[in-house]
């Protein structure tokens, strides 16, 4: 795939979520993720995610583990961080339904300076930053949660 190409709607992306963005009960059980996990930081033009199918298709434990390990090679992933898995078609559908906007783009976006640095890096652009939209995206499109060891967390 070439840089800038749109991903297929049947593919998946992973987003790293910091511990402070994870909703937990009093015993530490994961209940969900705050909408802030999908917010852009000041100056960002897109939301960084990682394209799972870069490591193989169909999605399975080995593919997810490879994707998570790739992220861990270039970002600090703490033990209480999570990864959320989203289907690209569901991300588009939820975003369109709740934002009324149809211009969301999910593209392959590796670093041009060093494409091997993060080979599955992708970008979600034109993402509505309304907290209600982000909350719906998490509940409707980013439904699966994984810990930093690629163990699925059921909620």
C-alpha cells in the first residue's frame, strides 16, 4: 500500500490509550475508555492509529500481537495502557451518523523520513472532536480492548 491510500472498510486499526483515559471500577476492572482517548492534541491534524492488516489478514491474535509490538518499539507503552481495536467501516458509519459529516478519511500514513520506524502507522483525518461523537465512536466502533501483552479484556 502506498502512503495516503485509503484503507478498506473491512480492515481494522488500533489506538493506544493511556491509563488516565481508561475507565476502571474500584477494583481496577476496565469498564471502558473516556472520549478523550480520541481527541486531537493542539496542533495535530489527524488521529494516529495503527493498521492491523499490515501484519496479516484475517485479524487474529498473532496479527494483533505484531501490531501491538510494533507500537511498543517506538512509543512508551505502560503496563496499565490499553489498545482499542476499531473496524474502519464501523468507524465511518458511526462518525457519519453522529457528526453528520461524510468527509472522514482513514489513510495509510507511515513516516516518510523512516517508513520502517512505524510501518503500520495510519491517520484518521477530519475527525469531529465533539465529545458526544467521540463517545459514540468508542461504544460503536472501538469495541475491543487489549492490554499491552495483547490479552483481550472483556467488558
